[in-house]
């Protein structure tokens, strides 16, 4: 079993909290430029980590079983999100719910944050198929490069010809797979220094760089990870560091269930009208979404639902 990399748990904790924070419509509307900055790196960061952690040498039966247990929570939560979007006055409202609309959202055009699982499933399968093609063709020389190239072609076909995912998102996942093949740790791959703040701020001040598909967006992602690593070295033994690591280790539960709370918290915005910064609302909503998600996970574990929902005894 692969040793758990605590730094990656920390990275995931920071990224999942940013995801929850900026899925609060009130916060996103109050800080639009900051939202653009965060959207440049937070989900690409998750995709890169997912590719980096992919188990590429698992036997096919085990691989397909783990992929299937991604499909179940995806199908359940995406279906629920589509239904709720047809009832609640949300930005991505579904005007008329039908079987055709439901299948379109599930198979082709996911609604809300669950596009990440949709992309993750497709990219994981593409990467494994690319590896299988190399084996079938008997290619051993430059195997890492061949795997990466075949996978990129698969992503391009699914994105450009089939419209199943974003080309840029697929490439970030495959970049994570390529970095994993180097067998280097995050500490070896990143530049842990406070000085990265300088180029990071300068890049974030250039609107054209706030696009994950540009070299500037890729560089912002690298600098953010480098800064997070430096922060980890300082905060790893503090209470805040422990909270972020805890959030990272439970990022799946927070990702799956937090939309239930972020959708509901929009009705509480008037209660915080006395605070023009929105920061008090952010703290309350973020705490509610995270702890509420973990509570739901604990309930599912206690009631024995988790094995049928995600294929493991403990979701949390």
C-alpha cells in the first residue's frame, strides 16, 4: 500500500475549503476577482493530484471495481443536484426536468461541481487504457513518454470529438500521471519558499493569466502549490494545520455533500446583512458545510450505507 503523503492531504484541505467558499454565491459575487484567481488553480490542482495518486498497476478487476465505486456516488449526487436545480432558484436552474435532461447531465454535461467526478472517471479510464495499449503493442522503450502521449490523444478525442470533458482539465489530470511516473515527492517537485509570493501576486494582477488553459495559469498553479508547501512546513504542527489536514483526508465527503449546504446557506444571507464584508457569513457557512458534510458521512458509516454508496466501510 502506498504511504500516505501528508503534504498532499494538506494541499487537498486548502483546495476543498476554497472550493466550498467560492461555491457560496454571495462570496463569489462579493469578490469576483478573487474568485477568478481561485478558479484558475483550485480544480486544476485537484485534477493534478488525482492523476498523481492514480494506482496505475492495480489488476484490471480491482481497477474496474474502484472505478465503479466512483460511478455510484457520482450518479446519486449528480441526479440529486439536477432535481434540486429544477426546484430551487439557483443560477444553473433546470427549467424542465425530464429523462432526456437527466441522462444528458449524467452522461455528457454534468451540472454543478460533480463535473469533477465525471472528468475523473473518464481520465482514469483513458490513462489505464493507454497503459494497456502499450502493453498489448509490446512497447517497453520510452514507456512513460508513450503512456503520456497515448493518454493525451485519448483526452483530445474525448474532449474535441465526443465533447465529454474539457480538454484543459483532462490535460491537468494527465500531467499529474506524468509527475507520478517521476517517483518524485512533492518536496522534490516544488519550490518551498516565501519568495514565490512575489511572482504569484504579479501573475494574479494580470487578467490574461487567470485562465487555467494558459501558461500563466499553469505557472500560477505551480506557485500556489509551492506556497502551500512552504505554509505546510510552518503550520503542520499547529491546530490550523491539523484542521486543514483533516479536511484533506475527508475531502471526498466534503466534496460530495457540501453542495447541499451551500445551496441552503443562500437563504441565510439576509441574516448577515450587517456585515458588508461577508466574512462572518463565510466563516459560518464554511463551518456549516464542512461539519455538516462530515456529520452526514458519519451517519452513513454508522448506518452501514457507505459500503453501498462508495464501496468501502468508512466514507469518512
